[in-house]
C-alpha cells in the first residue's frame, strides 16, 4: 500500500476533473499526478529512494500536493514543516528527521520562508538538496546557485512506476511538541493515513460532486488528512486559500458553491464577525452541507450563532497528530452534542482512565486513551518518548476527558500545559527557553489565558535580572524575532517573583 494511491486512482477515473483550484488556476487530477511523477523521477536522480526523508515547507498552493505525492511515489517519507518556522527551528527539524532534501516555498516580504529555510538548511550536514518553490514554475531562483522546483521537474518524464511500500511503512513524520524538550516526530504509516482519509469521507458525507474549501494549513495533519487526502480519495474538488480572511472565505464560498468547510474555532468566530454585506449569505448557506471544527473547543455560542446564520450544523471532533489525526467525532449517524467531541470513529477504541490505567465510569474525569488503526508507530528516533506515550497498544493522550452515559466524550482539561492559540498548538516550555536567552530575563513562566478571538492567548510572566530595565513591547518584539510568529507571547506581565512550591516548582495555576 502506498498513500499515493489516493491521487492515482482519481487521476485514472477522473483525469480531466478539477482536483485543485487556486485563484484563477484549475489543475486536474491528471495534471497533479503527472507533476508528482516528474518530481518522483527527479528525486530518484538525486539518489533519494524508499525510506529517505524529504522535508516540505509550503503554503496552501497546488505545489503542496504535487511535492507531497511526488515524495510518496518515490517511496520516501514526507516531513511537513510549519511555514512559520524560523531558521533555528528549521535546522532542528532537518537535523532530527535526517532529511536528505528540502523543498521550501519562496514566501513573501512579510514571510520570507525560503530565506529562513535556506539559512536552516545551510547549518545541517545530512540534508544535501535544497529546492526553492517559486510562485511561477518558470521563475528564476531568488538565490544564486540555488535550484528551483521548476529546475528539478524540467524535462522529467510524467510517467512513473510508484514504489511499492508496505502498509506499515512510514509515510509521514509530523512534528508535535511536548511540555518538555524539543518537538517530536510522530511516524505515521501509509495504512494510518489511508484509513483516516477513508473514515473522514464518512464524517464529512463527502461525495465526488462536492467542493471543499481548504484554508486550514496543509502542513497540519487536520487539513492534510481530513480535507486534502479525503477529497482526493473520492475525487472531489478542493479550493485552496493560503491564509484565513473572513471576507475571502465568504467570497470563495459564494464563487465556487462550496459544500464542505473545516476550520478551527477562531475561523468560525471570524466568519461571524466579517462584513457580509457584499455576499449572498442565503446562497452560501444553501450550498454548505457539512462544516466541521477541531483543534480546540468551539464555544457553544459561536456554534449556535453560526448554525443559525448559515443553516448548517457544525460537527466537532478530537484528534492528535499521533492519531493520524481523527480519534472521535460528532457524526451525522449518531447525532451531536454541543461542547462534545463526539464518539469514537470507526475502528477506534477510546477509554477514560485513572492514573493507574483503570477505566473510569461515565462522568468521571480521567486521561483519554485510545487504540486502533490510527495510532502512530512511535516517535522517530525517540524510544523514551514513545514508551511514555504508547503502553500495551494504547496511546495516552495527556488530555483529561469525561464520557457521558450516551458514550459522548468531552475534553475538560489538559494534563499537558499546551496552549491552543487559533487552533495551533503552542508549548510553553519552548517559549520559556527562548525568552530566557534574553540578557534581562531571569525567569519566565508562559501560560494560556482565555481570549474570545484566539481561544487562548499566550501570556508570559517575567522576572527581570537585577539592574535591568525592559518594557513589554521591546520584549515582545525581541521574542517574535526568535520564534515562529504564532508562538510569541502577546501579553507580558513583569513580576517580582513567580509563585513556587516547596520543591521549587513554579505554580502556574496561581498565575492568570
């Protein structure tokens, strides 16, 4: 089994049908498949074959599926990276994954992706090939001596015999952080991802005639599996948007008769607060048949107001990168409950357990654990973290949940200190370590605080070194330059001291 079968089957059945629409470009399934074949041929000439890792940083552009499936066809492993990473973070990911090649979109003046990517690439020895993805395939390289994606594909055959891979072979290494240490690479198999795409079809009630709007980032497992891969599986058309903007989303919904939309809670909040006077909301609502939400808890008032305005239900779910990602979902077949993340999806067993792994009765709080076809193989080259997360076939999520009498699950707290800002996971320890590098900073504790727009906002409680002066804006600006833009704290509170326990542990529960 090779995950590339999702694209290849639709290219065989519906070669001339639109697979992806981006701005005024319409690319058919055959065109995407042919481009992926050219990339696979190019990778083979570089000596990249089965089991090698290839990193990819790209916005929601047609280049993403072309390269993604080109890597898979070659039998290699895709390592998708956030487009917001800075060079230090890119260096770590390339080094840790052992990537042999790296494709990076050129970016913009405001988001100089290739500049940051090339700097990170130049610091590692294992990664031998860097290709910049230019806006147009024929554009010259912005860097002297650096090859472009267009140069790799030039004169390559669009015919390729896809490498045979096993169902349990690794297809994807997707990075997810913890509360301690560096990000960890979750290894997902071809089987993990194919089965999750297939069940996502059922969750979305997805059919070939549907049109999906993909504004969630494709480098994130949610959009990658539930939208891109599920859409390719059924032969549906996906409309790509690189960055969320409420007016643009509404405009594309109206223009393309969008029937499927998935977002994080802040996107639904943004759509409710967009200027809708220029759009035919009734027409948009008529075409929308399924909306899903994940990444964070959707406020009930946002859910109710959106459903009322657009006359479409929002189905919430729960997932993790380690779960490929879908674990539970509110589903049309079983109904839905506001505030719930639904019931286990097909083939997945979910329990709420105490600290000894014993299952708890309905209504009791405990850790959510699960097992089934969606569970990752483990963390790449990290047996210690794997052993802490995978026990007797069960994946311990670190999330506190309850199950009600009807079998619906509710996420009520987190054992990890993870902050979810606009649907993206932010890990305090990583930010704290960066901020501690500032000469003026003696100690820092990063927490999440409730925010209507972001879900949670990042706040840093800071103790300065004696004799130093620093204002909030300067520290925010400095931190923003060191770390991906979704991670830096928007709120700074200077304190004389941080609350601590008798053992010296910072008591974050006393911070707000």
